[in-house]
C-alpha cells in the first residue's frame, strides 16, 4: 500500500521568499511521486513528477522537488514565491498501475 | 475539447435522490479515473477504467455508487439514494498512457451538495 503525509496544512510566505512544502511517502514498491496544484474552482494541474529517473525533478512555474529515498521524502521547493503561487498543493504517490493516492494538501499563502 | 470536461459543474440534490455525473475525457485517453474530494481534503480514489473495462472499483464507498464507461470514452458516475455524506467534489481524470507516464489530466469537477 502507498500513502503520503503532507506536513503543514497551511504555509504562509512572503513574496520573494523560499517556498518549501513537505511531503513524506510510504510505499511497499518503488514509488512514482507527483506534485499537483489546485487553484480555486479549477481542476488539479500536474506540477512535476518523479518516475525513477533523476532524483531532482524540475517542474512548471519554477518549482522543483528532490526524491530522497533515505528520508522517504519528496519536498517541493521554489526559490522565490510569487503572488500567483497561492493555491492548494497536493503530493501524491503511486506504486501500482491503478491508483494515485493523494495527501491532504497544503494551502500556500503568499503575502506582500 | 482540449481538456477533460465534467457536467454538471454544480448539482444540488435532496437526500434520497439519484444523481448522475458525466465525464468526457480527452480524446484518445484510454485510462479514466474518478475521485471524490471532500471539503478540505485531498482527492480519494473511487474507481478506474481502462477503455470500457472497470479494472478497480475498490474505492467506491457503498453499493449506492456505480460507474460505467460503456464505449470506452464518456463515463458516468451514478449515486443512488444520495446521503448528506455524499456531498463533495467529484473529479474525473484521464490519461493516454497512465502505466508509462503516470500523468493524469483532471477536469474541474462536479460539486455535489446533498440537502
């Protein structure tokens, strides 16, 4: 079985500051890991994915994440936050062909 | 269309009514998923289709929930005798090559409110 834990349901950063959203996973098989973003009243959009190639994954909008097997982590970062980054972010894992399991989400607030 | 289309976007039902939610996946996408997202929660898996075959329905919460995809394209999620706990956003997602890419494209969801 696979699961993810997102630490912090709400994160607030100043515009221009580093964004760090935490995700730890549990998987009985080598995992595929994902970060999705959800803007209000919109569907989930894929930010980036790890599928056992490079451990440092770059995504859209300047986000990146690093797969660390020893720490079972896949934290999402962005060097400089922008107001438009305010949204809900979901970490997700799959280890089988049929199911993507999501975390409970982290709401990112960006302040001036 | 260019993306996954879901209808209706909003549905209000009285407790006990039956509802049907429709999903039009991206053309050519063989994999189709339904998820349920309660307020303030992450999406929870309901069911998965590969073409017209329903390969996994382990997430359907009760026998009141039924999904179909008879021609391997449009899918319908049906909820019979709705209950207040069924209130949620129902998300549909599709993929051309899920097993290799692991990438899903999500619709905007159908928000169901049961009174």
